[in-house]
C-alpha cells in the first residue's frame, strides 16, 4: 500500500496513507501504531493516530532518520488486518432532546425529519471509534447516516457539559469533558468517558465499537446515580 512520509519537526514524522477514509484503512493505521509502540526499537516513542495518519515521535540521538524510515517501511508492508483483535462493543445510554439535547429539533428540521426519526437513525448503526482527539477521550466515530448530517453551530457555545452527544456535518461524537464547542447537541450520556483518576482513564479506545441506546428520564437518572460509584463493565459487550 502507498503512503507519504512527512517531516513534522526534528523529532517526529507523519505517515499518511493514500486512499479515502475507511474502516479498513483505519485498521491499518491502528495496527501500524501498535506495531511501532511494541517493537522495542530504541528511539521510537509515542504514536498518535488520525483517520489515515500516524504521527511518530522519535529521539534522533537514539535512532537516525534513515533507520526510522526503513523501520516504518518494513512495518507498513507487514500490515495484516487479520492480526487485529476483536473489537469491544460498548453501549452508550443517551437521554435525547429537552434540556440535555437542545439541538435535536434543529437537526430534525434541517433534515425534514421528526425528532423521533432522528433518534431512530442515530441509534441504528454500530459505530467505530476511529481515534481520540480534540479533548481527552473525545471519540471520532465512523458510521453515522447522512440522513441526519447537520452543519456545526454558526456560533460555538462557550460551555458544553461532559457527556453531551453531538453532530457536526456527517460526524457524531461525545464530549468527554466540559469545554467550548460548536457541535449540534442532541442528547447526553451519564457515562464518564474520561476519568483521570483511574489507571485506565478512557472509557473508549480506537477500534472500539459503540451502540447508542435511547433511555428515558428515569433510566438516565438511575445510571447517573450508579456512575457515582462507576462499574462501566456492565455497559460493555
């Protein structure tokens, strides 16, 4: 497969694969990242993935640019999708609309749908976490239907609460921490996506699959109470 290597400063390179964004291409990205980080080759540090890119940090005092380039080429041509682990499936309960989803009606009106139809379409797919970015634990998901695609807000909000589920163009995602943002907010999950005090702080990881599930107010409040003493394993498949 073809790729382009770009210099990203004096201690990093960016590998960008050719082709359209796809699940199979993103699997190769994740696999390359894993192979490099577990290679035990001195000088190779953290890798950061995108839809079809891998940013590789390295120490030029321990590994030369030429040696790094050869290493990347070796692992790229060893890529094999069959080596991928079976993805986890995690159910994300969401209370849609109302105060928790102030833009649900906007998304519905923009796409000539009812709010109920938006919820039905949004909860139908099995989404894949392509990568985490923007803020700690923010999942960029693949798999949303174009039927509910909606542009970002013309003016971003100064504060969006953690757990907010949003839509921006043809993407959907979940805000893991309180932050500014311009996505159309259609609901809220009581699950904690980011718990910095935990050994494993992120609920979701690249390669995971998630399924949104609409819940009512009572179920939402029950899960919210449970999250005060979280046992997220009950929400994982």
